[in-house]
């Protein structure tokens, strides 16, 4: 049987490493043909050696030169354009898109233009440019596959269902580490606390987004664009146990749910082998051991990012791109101890209020909205100094 050829963008990150863990269990069915990362060339070199990969890319050009000097037999592509060149060079069947931030958008568009199947792990492309991405996928006749656990859950529940049968999607959220905090306590949250998620092991950006619930706001965008729904069909519920990964309510009142242990390898494996399932040795869910499952409504006053995401989505035009960029900048500042935890939603809301929206019809428009946001926030920093 011919092996599926897989290219991993963001190979050294959390999702990339777990994807390689899964692939390592199926050497007769999956072949890694390329690996790409930002700047961690040492780990990328180890991964390339372990999986017999000869073609890699690093967005950081200095790191790419270091890797090329270290391992001369590797074909090393560099810079942001290298993330697109490696797709053309390796001709993969499936591209796992796990690059954090908007940097992952251009290579995703390139992959779709090359008619590669894309498994999406990063939310930002569908937040900032959902219409562009889904239109490109439709034009190429390619199905986007979700890796995000909640979106994968919806994807699995909808399998075999008619689109018109869907009444509502219920996205579950763990609530992050501060679900029970008061507003006073939230004002004193440190970066170290925000990075200590009670359930999931993720990268720093998505971990902070989970703490502010912006991560769930981004998943509203993912759900809308991935399944062609309206924003008012998507609801968020807090589910601390992270066992029910999301639910689909159908027009007859039936509710379908996908349950499993909080393990990202399960949705990763589902995407890698879709439309088939493969057995594995992952720990099985024991509902008796879990004991009880609880659900609650999110508090919009304590977690305004959820409201800001929905408002930006409903407003459309360039607002979602600005939302994404403002969050990226604000989270980075928080992790650098430049702002407080609750400054994240404040800065995002201020940026959205000051923005003059425009239509987003192509990648240049996305880049323009993103750059406006960074310039605007950069001026805020300059004024503070």
C-alpha cells in the first residue's frame, strides 16, 4: 500500500511534535516528506534524522544558515517564502498546518493552490481570512480537515448528517485556569499563572488565549467557516472536565457529542487517516472514573474576549483580521510583562473601536489590516514611553 505523504508546518511546536508521535506509530502508512519550523533548527535536525527527511524549511534565515552548515545533506529552504517553497518541492498529499499566528496563512494558500489536502491546527488563518481560505479550498476541490479538538469533534459528529439538519453547535471550553477567579483576582494574574493550563499542554500563545477565552472566540470563526454556519448558530459552554469535546444539536432536538480523554493525538490521528479510523494504544475514556460532567455558561464580564470575537465576526470586513492581530500583539506583550492580563481585552477592544473597516478580497487586504493593527498598537507603546 502506498504511504500518505505528509508535510508538517510547525514541526517543532506542540502540535507538530505530537503529529510526529502519531506518524511514528504507522511507518507503513504515513511518510514524512518535509518539516518546517520557525527557528528551532536543532530540534528540526533531530526530527529530520529520525524520520529520514531530506527537505526542511526555517522561517528564521539565520537559523536556516546554521542548520545548513550543521547538516549539509539537507535541502534547507529559508524565510517566509521557504514555507511556501517546501510545499512545491515535496508535493505532499497532506499538509499539517500548525504554524502559530498569521504567518501560517500564505503557506496554507499555497498548499490549496497545489491541491494538497490541509489539516488545520492553527486558528488564525480562518479568523483573519476565513472567506479566502474556504474559497481557495472549494476552488481546488480540497476538503479542509480540522485538528483542533473541538472542531474535530464537530466534524466527527456531522459525518453523515445533512447541512440543513444542523440547528446549533455547542463548543465546549475548559474555562482555563481562571474560570473561578473574581475580577479582582484576574487583574493580578501573572504570565506564569496563565501558562499553567489545568487540562491541555499547548504552546504559550494558545495557552494564554485559552485563559482569556479568546481561543474559544477563534473557534467560533473556525466553526463558521469550516461548516458554513452563521455566528448565531454557534454557542460556547464551559465544561471543566474536557471530556465532551463539542456537541451538535440537530433540527429534531437530538444532540450528538464526541467524547474522549483530553489528548490531542486523537484528533491529529483522525485527520491523518481521514476518512478512515485506525486502532491505537491511547488511554481509553472511563466514564465511571470521570464520575460527572458539568456545563455552565461563560461569564461575559470576566472574559470579554469571547464577546469581542463574536462582535468582530458579525461586523465582518477587516475587523476579524484586526481582532487576530491585536490579540497576537497583546498576548506577546503580556508574556513579556509589558501589560497586565486584563489589558489584553482592553487593548483589543480599543483597537477594534479605532479601526476604519474595509473589504478583504485578497491576501494583500489581509496583510494591510494586519499591518495597520501592528502600527496602531506600536504607536500606543511609543506614546506610553
